[in-house]
C-alpha cells in the first residue's frame, strides 16, 4: 500500500512540475506578446505625432503661399496678360513682315 502511495506522490510531483513549467511558458509567451503590442502601440503613436507635425508645417506653408498669391493676384494677372499680348503682337509682326 505504501509503495502505491509513494508512486502516486511521485506522479503528482512530476505532474505538478510539468504543470508549473507549462504555466511559466504560457505566461512568458503572453507577456512577450503584450510587450510587443505595447511597443508597437508606442511606436505608432510617436510616428502619428511626427506625421501630424509635418502635415501642420505643410499647411502653414501652403497658407502663407496662398496669402502671398492672393495679395499679388493683380500683378500675376497683369503679367499674364502682358506676356499673352506680347506673344500675339510678335506673331502679328512676323505675319505682316
């Protein structure tokens, strides 16, 4: 009877060790996945923040260029008209020469 009890205790100890080892492996895998996801989340947030700052800089540049264009629209129109008139005048002179 005692030998049977001893073998059962040995089996329990082996089973307990196996269970503990499996549990530690599972916990390690889960913690590794959580750490990876946390790192990925932090990287995504930092990357998103940098991209938003770059886009804000581009928007400011476009706003400045738009204001400059809006302020100088009359000059651009006159310049375009003068270049078109000079081309037409030059072509007229070439045709009549």
